[in-house]
C-alpha cells in the first residue's frame, strides 16, 4: 500500500495508469476519501494519464495527523504529494477543501501546477457572521457527528450509486475519531483568514477549469462565478448536481476535464489519444 511520508505522518495514496502517463493529482473533499474519484478515473485513458488520488490525514487508509488539522495542513500535504509523485508538475483536480489545496499550490508553487480543475472549491467565499457561526458549530465533534447524515444529504443531492457511496463514506468518517476530530478541526479552520485565497487568486497562472454543481448549498453559484472571474482565463462549467459533480455525472465531468487537458496539451503525444472511454 503506497504511503507518503509527511511532517504530520504517513498519508495513503492510490496511483493508476501507465508510469509514463501525464500526471493528474486528485484531491477529495473533507470527510471523503480517494474513492470519490473512482468513476472519473475509469473514464480517463490509463495509457495516456497517470492518476494519483490521496486520503487526507485521518481519512480512509491514512493515519491520524500528529498536529491539529486545518485546511492549510491539507494544502501542505497536497503540495508534498505533488512534489513526490510529479516533481515536474501535474494537473491538480480538487473538490471543496481539495480545491482550496489545489489553488493554494498553484499560488505557492506555480512550477508544480501545470493546470487546475476546481470542483465546487473552497477558499473563494466571503465569511459573514452566519458562515463563521456555522463553522464554529461544525468544529464541535459532537455537533458534527449528529448533523452529518442530514448535512451530507443536503450537499450531495444523491442520485447515483457513486453519490450514495461517497455520502456513506463521509458519514462513517464523522462518526468516530480520528476522522470526526480531524473533520471538526478542518471546519474550524474555514473561518480563518488563511482559508481566503481571493486576494491571491489573480496571481494563478495555471490554466484553470472551474466546475460547479448548480444544486450545491455549500458553494453557491455566485461563488463559483466569482472564482472563475478572479482567476485569469478560467472557464466555468455548471452541472445539474450537488457538491460533487464528479460522482453525480462522471461522464460529463470527464469530458470537460479531457477537453481542458487537450487545450493545454497535457498528455498529448502519449500512446493513446482522445479522452473518455
């Protein structure tokens, strides 16, 4: 089982595709694991692309972190992963806090981000008092555990088997430590200034695709539009989905991602051309 040594302990990652394939790093939402991307990865030609997906600290097969968790800790882990598995750079795909981590990587280490795909991404929303209050509640492990079944139903808007699997994983993660503690700590960090990338977003040079689920109550459409407007040259595509279009509509998301990769020349010249299968 491949693991990555980080400053906060070992982190599990899963690698698929040809060793020489163009690298795509996949960062999931908080409370979720690398299996969120299974259906999407099935639609990316393994002869052309090498996909790498991780489990955040305290999630899935990864160990609990040795320090308190936060969105910036996750971003540091994501940067360490790209440095280790794709030192010449990768296209980085991130959902929710994974999107925050991907965007922060592009800001801090532009040499490692050949392209970005931000899916209902965190890091670009204002934080008025009611948002900060909700983050404070979610930072309480007992509250988080109690509310997560209903909360996940709201943001997932399940309609596929992949949606239901992803939601079940998130509920299981938040029912017991270390997942419950880690997710609560990450929620607490969302209200902090370090989770706000809006001032730095215009410096992102990586070609960026912003994907958004129209029915997402966590990242509303106006935030997705603002995200795309802040990042130079970013393209926005909306789906009839909740917070995770890649589990609700993997065919549509894969088609958009492959189009994006083709437009920036990522993976061209590999043994297999084209994209979805």
